[in-house]
């Protein structure tokens, strides 16, 4: 298998826990699997000695408290929006900074959440930011409150807010599913389609109030992946719907949507039970703007046997031709690493996986993807190969890494051997592109938020 020779390293912050979800699962429903072996496309890989990204710029700095999981999005006018968390006096809030000069400088911060400390500080799940067509800025995140009977003593809800003046100020927030039965919500993601429809998915853990006035797990209802949408700019959201009841309980859910009615949700699905259970990445697709979804389709039949969580998902992007692009991590025997694939039939099947980073031991790491305005695919990932403190334990630990990038142009992977960060990163959290720009954000070990931008 193809293996990167540069041994590098990444830090991931494991923040406070999530709502209750058992680590075992029932037998799976019917699913679709495209069985194929990963291929090393030796003739389609080019190596660059440099990278096209600018020197890292500091967005924010905290000397005492980690600032995990920033996020970035770019408007069609080239304006860059960076979302980040900051904790002062033990209160965590979300802030937005913007740039109109290709990431060379940024505005003063605008606080997003109006309620103090209404944010769960978590290095695994970045607050999501998306844009509308008329100055709308949409943000969603999870909050947390102490519930002693819930897993790790935390009960999380999804919070949503919007700005109608391009992020200069934000409206009072709402709680997703507030009128429904109690449930913890986490590992969330949000997308906005070309018509302004807002699509949101997450891992859901049903809960109920017990006789002592505290929440506890509600075993009478299914846990799993849930979805909702808003067709009025986030003023209201539809009743949430269960997409799948056999999901890995702490791997990120991802979404993608276009202007043709296609909506995609990806997650790590549990197949089987016990020590032989398999946890592979799947995609459910909708061709009617989220009204109905297909059953889960395996991106690849990796056969990752593992009874636990690796805290990584499968980010997706859609190009101008409607092709779905996806990147993911697997710890499967003989194919450990990160891969990239495409679907040209609305998620019904996927291409042979292209290896991005593989080896005999590749610890769980994050990879992100975007498609620019020329339909060039951009990938960025953490590389901790050979230096992870995880040894061979399948979960995030206190590791460190460098961040690498690649492009896929006409099926050819063009990979840079030069990292974009100058020192060790804690958490790589997103990449986005528009109007000839591509930006990547991450957190450094000195608790600074960094951004690097390339012109395509």
C-alpha cells in the first residue's frame, strides 16, 4: 500500500463527554455494499516539494485555556469567516472573525451566542458555520449541562442561531427539537443548499426525566443518526427523523447538499455485535431535498472490526456536475489509513478508494475535503503516523501532528510534502473554498487559532 515517508505528528483535545450511548449495537438492517479492494494509483500520484498555502496567521490566542475546533467558510465574494471558541473565567463562548483581503487580516471578534457560557467546549466537534445568499450567517453548536445519570455526566442539546447582517450581530438562539421528547444531541453537522434550505444531522441519544428530577437514558427509544431541515432560513425546523439506529456512538456525522434536491448524510455504521462487529462509513442520500432518504450505502467494504469509537467521520463535498466527493479514515487490517472516493449516481455506489495516507499503523486522524469553483478537490489531513501516543489503542489520545494537503485534478492526486503548519497542531477542523480561495483552520499546541489560505 502507498505509505507517506514523512513521519509527523498531531494533538487532539478530548473534551468533556457526550450523552449516553451504549458501545454495542443490535444487528443491522439491510444495507448496500460496494465490495472492492483499495487500489494504489501509483501512476496518478504527484508529489510537490512545497505547498500553495500562505504562512499561518493567528486568528486568536489564549494563554491558559485550549481553543479547540475552529471552523471556516468562504462566501462567493471571497470573504472568509472564521468561527472559534474561547474560554475566559471558566465561561466558553463562540466568536466570529472575518477577512475581506484574502486572509491577510481579520476583523474584531463578534460574539455569536447571546447567552453566557451556552457552549460545550469540545475538540472533536467544531461549531458549524454556513452562509445564505442575502447576508445570512447560520451557526449551530452543542451546549452542555451536568446530568449525573448521563454518560460522563453531560446532557447536550443543539443550539442554532442566525445573523441577517453578514455576521455583524446574531439573533437569539433556538434549541433544535425543543418541543420533542428529550434526547442528547452531539457530533452534529449542518449544510445549506443552493436554495437556502438548511440541513442538519447528528447522533441522538434519547433521554427521559426520572423521579429525582434528573435525566437518564431512555431505553424505550432508538439511539442513532437523526436529521432535520429548515425551509424558512432557520425560523422553524421540521420534526426530527431517525435515519439509522445502528451508528457508532461517537464518530462525527457529516452532511452535504446541492441545488438539485440532493442531500447526503455520512456516519460510521455498526454492523453486527460483540467483538466481531464492523464499523464502516456509510452514506444515506435524498433526491427530494431531505423528505426521504435511501438506506445506508457503504462507501467501501473496509471491514473495520472494532468495538469502540475512533471519533472521526467522513466529510463530503459536491462539485458543479453533481459528483459527490468523500474522504474517510479506517483502521481495518491491511488497509489502515485515509482514503478518498467519489459517487456519480447520487450515493448509490462509490468509486475505488484512492489512498491518501496508509501504513502498517495509522492512528485515527482527521481528514477534510472541499471542492473549489474550478471543481478541483482539496484535501487536508493530520499525519501522526509513527509518533502517536495512542500506540495501538483505537481512540484519540494526547498526540501531535503536522497538517498536509493535496489536490485531486482530473483523477490525479497532487500531494504536498510540506506541511502548512510551522509547529505541532492540536486539532485540524475544516477546509473550505470559494471565489478562488481555499482556507484551512486549526489549533496549535500554544492554544492559538491558525488559518492558512491559498489562491487557486
